[in-house]
């Protein structure tokens, strides 16, 4: 069984964002945040006393890293993000105009958020006017939702139908900003809840 300090080290190594004490407490089932702070202090002391040049996580620490990924996803994904993620998961590879057609709003900000969290990735370009990127889910998505592969996704009744996109020219126009730099389509508030100009 790994020591708690080793688990903390693995969590810090695996996380792509600063890790709050509360998140460490949750993942390790500690009594309070002070216990998490103490472990971090011990880790700092370890680094100061040893010369280290390489960090990798050991396989036996994987269960805690899975818990971290699930906790991070559960806490941070907004409703628009979950909606967009579901469309990508069930229809991948899928382009942004297709996602927008299902949701009825511009999904740029939400897709950027999911890309930053490594839950989706760009899988290539669609052979269509403007050659838009297509998106697909990642291994981190599978880990966060406890899936072995996308075939384990819950079955849904009926089919998720992508509405017919407008004429090719309209699709290209939707991708381009207007003269004042604002998107033509309604902008999705994304995780922050505020409307952002296109390209932000």
C-alpha cells in the first residue's frame, strides 16, 4: 500500500492545474485540509533533502489518479460542457458546426474548455467547405467517467440526429467573424456563464 505522501506526489505530478488542499483531502479521504497541508509540507521537505531529476508515477498509484480525474470532472463541468461532451461522445468524430446545430448556440468557448481539460481532442478535419476541425473524446474522458471504451457509454433511446446544416456557404460564413469581430451565431456562455466575443 503506497504511503499518503507518495499519493500526494503522484496527484501533483498528474494534475495539469494547481491542486487545492480540499481536492487532496477528498481523494485521500483525509480528516481535514490541515492533514493535506501537512502531507504537502512533508513532500517539500523530501524534495529539499533529496536531489531528484525525474518524476514518474508508479502503477500502484493509479487508483488515486483515477479518483482525482473523477473528482475534477464532477466539480468543474458546467451544464453546457456536459451537453457538448455528450454530443462529442455519441457522435464522434463531430465538427463544431454540427455541435452548434444540435445545441442551437455557438460552442467555441465550451469546446475550448473541454480541450483544456483534455476530455476532448481534435481528431482531424472534416472534408467539407472550410475544412472544420472534428472532435473526439480522449483517454482522460474514459478515466473520468469510468469507461473502458466508448462502447461502454450508456445506451440512449433513439438516435442523436445532427440537424441538416445550411448551404455550404452558410456553414463557412458561420465559421468566420463579422466585420466588428463578433461571432454571427449566438455565443455559448460556457463554464463561466458570461457571453464572450468570438476568438477569446
